C-alpha cells in the first residue's frame, strides 16, 4: 500500500502525543505502516516528528524532577542535586572520579572515594 508522507507524519505525531512515545524506534508500533515504510519515507528525519518527541521527553523529565523535588527519599534528593550541579560539584561528591587528559603527555587522576586514588 502506498502512503503519503504527510499522512504518515500526522499519524506519527498523533501517536507520539497520545501514547507519550519518547523513542523514534517506538513510534512505528502505533502506526498503520511497516518499519521499512517508516524509514524509507525518512520520517525519522523530519523536524516535526523530532520536535514532538522532544516535547514529550521534556514533559516527562519535568514531571520526574518535580516528583524528586517533592520526595523525602534521600536517593531522589541526591539524584536531583546531581541534575542541578555543575561538573565540578558532581566530581566533589562522587565516589569515583576518573580524569584523563592527553596533549603531548598523559595525565591520569583516579579517585575511588577512599583516599587511596
């Protein structure tokens, strides 16, 4: 069966919004076409579909961050802190920190959280 790209594009966007799909690979499960047709029509490359996926991901992440913020769980609070921290702050609280540099020489800095790094 021949499909118009515009029809499949609309169907994909509707599926993303209705089913809260976050991975391009999963969109085709909610469509009338085959996986081959989906990729042959280059639907995975359309900015409109990418934007719909990004919007659902942003909403999901926002909801998760809100739940972590409102949670009394130490694990949730630690994860939220890491999400809000700079790389330097994360390195300071990390139990394992590996730093490797290469520019004419080799520098390796390992820290295992025990002071033996």
